[in-house]
C-alpha cells in the first residue's frame, strides 16, 4: 500500500514537472546565483592560479629546451 502511494506520488511529481513554459529567473534568483558563483570563484581562485603557474612554468621550460636544442643543431650545422 505504501509502495503504491509512493509510486503514485513520484509519478504525479514527474507529470507536474514537465512543462513547455519558458522559465525566466527572477531578480532575486539572479542575485543569488551571482553570489554563489562569486563565492565559488573566490574559493577556487588560489587553485586555478597555482595550476596556471605550474602549467606556464612547464610550458616555458619546454619552449626553452626546444629552442636550445634547435640552436645547438644550428651551431653544429654551421661548424660542419
């Protein structure tokens, strides 16, 4: 009996949630969304900065190594 009632309740919720009406956020919900977003950005900013620093250091070192290898080859070609 309880199971049937629960299934009926869930089915009713599913039918009630289906709509083709376009939903626009209200001014207060937009403010709430913006506030939550800003808090998440502030919380994640140190992680993002450190990840960017690691990536840029890695890319810089890779570029330097690549250029050094290229210049060594050019110097060897000039010597020969």
